[in-house]
């Protein structure tokens, strides 16, 4: 049985909106966080996207570690999108706690 995540103020399926919040990293996270006022599920994923990919955006420029962080970020990006589509509140250790607070 599918879980009901409620309606979104954008008029699209909440799981699709959550996936879209990760699609272009922190950029779509900010857009969906600002546009979505009603759905806490979408807002959680949007703010987690802003936090995680905003930080990774700066860290990939570190010498030696940038390439490794870029590859790890790509894998994390895929995992977060899949988990969002599956309907999970997949909370990362620090970013997930902040996202819970600000959703």
C-alpha cells in the first residue's frame, strides 16, 4: 500500500518534487524550498539538498580530495534521489538533522 504524502502547493506528486529537489543540487533545492509551502516531505528533501550539495560544491575544489569528493557526491546524489522517490525520509547525519529543524 502506498503512503500518502499529502498534496503539494506546486500541484505535482510529492515524491517527484522531492526527487526534483536533488536534480540540480542546491539550486533546485532552494527553488523547491521557496516554492513549496505545504508539504513537509518535499521541504525536508529540498533543504537537505541545499545543505549537502552546497557544502560539497565548495569542498570539491580542495586539492587532492576534490576528485574523490566529486565521485562520492555523485553516488550520494543518486542514492538521495532514489530514496526520495521510494518515499523515505533518508536523513544524513548532520544535514538531515538541520533539514528536520527547518522543514
